[in-house]
């Protein structure tokens, strides 16, 4: 996968970073990723539970199965573009087994990014364009601040928005995982209780 350009970063540059460093390579440039907020982790964990459970862990044990659902796994689209999606999935018919592979060079069948204030443009613009160009068929965006899930399907060179789900949505069937109901509202932290006005201070 070497195109001869030694001035652009590759996966070797990521391996050379200090242990535990979280970074990606976008078009030959190493980009550090900030630590995730708790609400970011909650969305990831929720998807791992409600999608990874039936589609991955329960494969052959009552769930629909047929997928690998992984969190923050290195995906290499080209020599100089290696990303680490928040949560990513492959159909097992296309990726027999991901174990021991780093990075994975097979284009994912589904990617979900969880938007945070520091990466909003990268996820919504840069990565959405990259994933479309590389042939990812399904792309989701979860915005914990807006408490929304947006679902997109690739269609004729564009992302076709197939649904926007707010935290008021108790459950939804969303491609490519429409075989189960996803409890959208539970991807987000519990709503803050309404502000209770304080009684006026008592005076003597």
C-alpha cells in the first residue's frame, strides 16, 4: 500500500506515538483525538449493548447475528488515511474474522460517530465525505448535546438521510439494524430534573 510519498503520515506514525495516545491519520496528517466526555461513552456503550448484543454477541444464540460490532477500531482506507470510528460494524460475509488485525483494511458496512464540541466539523463534514467516497453504505451521527441520532444511507454518490431520531423516541428500527428496536432515548444521559425555585429566605 506504499505510494512512494514519504512525507505523509502512515500507520507507522500512529504506532510510534506514546502508548495510549488516541490519534488518526487523515490524508497524511496525524490528528490527535481528545478524551471523550461521559455522554460520548454512554452512546458508545449503548450501541454496543443494543446492537452488539443481538447482532454480534448473540450470533447463533437467538439474535439476528451476522455482524462484528467493535468500538474504536483502526480502519485503514488508504496508506495515508487511517481512522478510528467511535463504533463500527462489518457483515461477517465480508469480514470473516477481525481478530489480530490492526488496522483493518476492509471497508466497514456501517460506521457511527458520536459528535462532541471539539470534533463536530470533522465528523459531520470531513469524515462523512471520506466514508461516502470510500464506499461505506451506512453512516450514523449521534449528537449527545442535541440528543439526536441521524441515519444516512449511501445513494448515487450522496448520503440519503433516512431518519432523525430525538430523545423523545422510545424505540426505532433503523437500517441496517432494523431487525431489532433500538431504544434511542437510552443512548443519552437521563434528562436533568426541572429546576426547582428556592423559597425566599426567612427573615426575623
